[in-house]
């Protein structure tokens, strides 16, 4: 096995992408529960009635006082005042009183600070003015009831600042001809600089789609060998390998099927490769490849001749503004945004880092309103913090 092949097989471990294994799971045998022939199996209604999780959910009771404490801490960073607590506790309509307080917290100047912290944690960027500005821009969109999709499509003001109680839009000055939200942000490109732009690629995927690679799955995997299954929907040779001109063998499947992840990664990474270690846009590819001498990556190292860059199969993107538009049109982006809001409200960890995945049907109503309301994240937070799931304990 040559060095390039070894590097590709180990790349999953280097990036921590544990979901990118190419081997099928071990055969665990028939897991169908055995039913004693002398005992009648419970019907579906009985099983539903006996489900302890459903029972626990049904046993929850609305507690607006408890919800008020959590909402105040999340949205303002402080506990509710005694006046607020008494107003909700003594109200003839506690739901209306509680909802009114949530609206007050969303209008409170402290909300801007909690949003800046929330987005800096979500973006995993902060600690310098350049890195801070990405989270500040996101918080500005929220506070001003602007579209969440501007994180992917905004052409100006993406290096915003916040002083006192004031957001100031600032254009990022990193040589980009047309900006595309945070996809062209200098802080992101500098912070996630890596071989072949794969850390930037991972950041885009995990931040906006809320899942690790592999990002796409075929309806039916293809058996490359008895133990190696290719699961991506792209043609197997749509990415580069040593057999079709590349220096890294992304088509290797001797230990893991590299292409399961890289089928999507390699179509996306070239778009993020034209920024140097300082986040400055460059005319030529500015990310190295992990081979002897660390030369700069060439397009053939990602994709064979004739292949085009893309967000997903069928969603081609020739540049970063086109990538932003393709992502904005993907329903998974809105789903991810709502899931992040839900997890934050409910006190869960990062949806990718901690695998705190929320079934989409849990927040289907909130997601529909989010989309219909021009992707207004602030209004989404109101819906989440006043939902039955948040106010019941």
C-alpha cells in the first residue's frame, strides 16, 4: 500500500469522522423478539399504551414559572426578576403572561449578547475580532429579524461588530469579488485552514446541515467486495484516485471505502480551496496536500477532468455565491437551523458533537413557520420557547 493510499484510509481518523467507515456492520443475527407460543402477543394499541417513554411524556404538566426561569437565563443571561415571576404566577391567564415575558426577553438588549455567545459556540469560532465577527453577524441577523439564509447568501456586512448595544455592518476585506455570507468569511477560512480544505468542508457540512460525513446515501449501496460497500449516490469514479490522475487515492477501499465520504467532500472542497492561511482570497488554489513536500493541491487531486463542483448530487455550484444559493434551497438547511434552536432551548449539547439529534417530526410545526416566515430565527425562538414541549415538565 503506497503512502497516498494509506493517507486516504487514515483520513477519517485524522478528521474524527467516525461515521465515514466503509465496512458494513457485523452480522448480529436475527434480533426479532421471541414470543412464547402460549402467550398472546400484545396488539399495537396495547404496546403504545405500555410505552414508558410515551407515558412519561403524557405525565408532564405545564409549569410556566419553571419555564420562565429557563427562558430568562437562555435569552438574557439572567434569572427573571421577582416582578416577572409574580406577574406570571398571579396572572388569570398564565400562558398569555408567560408568552408576553418571552417577547420581552427577545426584545431585551441582553438578548444580543446571548445570541453572540450562542453563535460563536455553534460556529466554534471566537477570541479575536476577526473570528468574533462571524458570530456577531449571525446575532445581528437574529436580533433584526432578518433571514437566517443570509448566513449563506449575504453579499455585504458579514464582518459585523457589536459595541454597547449597537450592531455595525462591516464588509469583510479579504479580496473576495462577491461575498456569500460566512462561506467567504476570512475568519472561517483562516481558522479552519487544512490540507485540501477538508476542515473548511467539514465546518460547512456540520454547521449548516447538522450531520457529519457521509452527507449523501444511495438508495442501494454497491458491493465493491464482499466486505466493502459503496454507499454514496455519485458514480464511484466521479472523484480522483491514483488511477485517474490524482495524488491521493480516494478510490481506495482496501480498509475503508474512502469514497463514501469523499464523493461529496471532493465536489465541495475545491470551492473552499482558494483562500490562504490568513483567510485571504487567492487566484490560485492555496491549500496544500499531505504528500512529500506539501505541494499545493491541484484540481485533479479532488476531481477528475470533466467533473464539476457541487453542494450535492444534482446541485452543482460553480463558485461560493452559487454554493450559498444551492444550500439555501436545500430543506436540510432549515431543518438544521430549527434543530439547533430546539437543542439550545432544551439545554442539549451541540447536535453534531454530542449526537443530540432531534427527530424532525418533533418540531415540524416550528420548521414550517420558520420557512413561511422568511427564515426568521428570532420568531422561531419565540415559537420554541412558548411551545408545549418547553413549558411542560
